[in-house]
């Protein structure tokens, strides 16, 4: 089953469904039941079509999940990096404040001042 990306794709799919339904209803309108072999063949075709659609859906889901997992991994790495940078900046600020506080608290002796 193909992806529907345009209105043309949707109309084509609708026409295919209408044709299939008309083909299946035709023997009933004539008052005769289709042979059992035909019914089984139709079911086998339906099963194959649905399996293909299922596999396609699984592939699409896996692609989307992988994309989101990659995005989450990148965002986690960025958060970790920014957190480290923030901690380093905060530590530097605290050391600078501490150094400024100790310089003001202990007067320095200058040569020539008695």
C-alpha cells in the first residue's frame, strides 16, 4: 500500500476500492455465489495486501521512533553540556567572589607604608 501524499493518490485509491467492491458484488447481483476457490483466492490476496500494509506501517513507525530517539539523545547531550558549562561558570564566579572577599578582609602591606 502506497503512501497517500496528494489528492490524486487518494482519488486513485478510492477508485481501486470501488472497482474491487463492484467486482465482488457483481456475482451476487446476478443471483449466483462465487466459487469457493475464488473466495479463498480473494482472501489470500487480501491477507497479502494487509500484511504488506502492516510491514509498511511498522517501517514507518520504526523510522519515526528512531528519529525521535536521535532527537532525544541530541537534546540530552546538549542539556548535559550546558549543565557542565553552567556549573563551571558558577564555580568560577564563587571562587572569584571568595578571592575578592579574602583580599578585602586582609589588608595588604605595601612597602613604604608604616
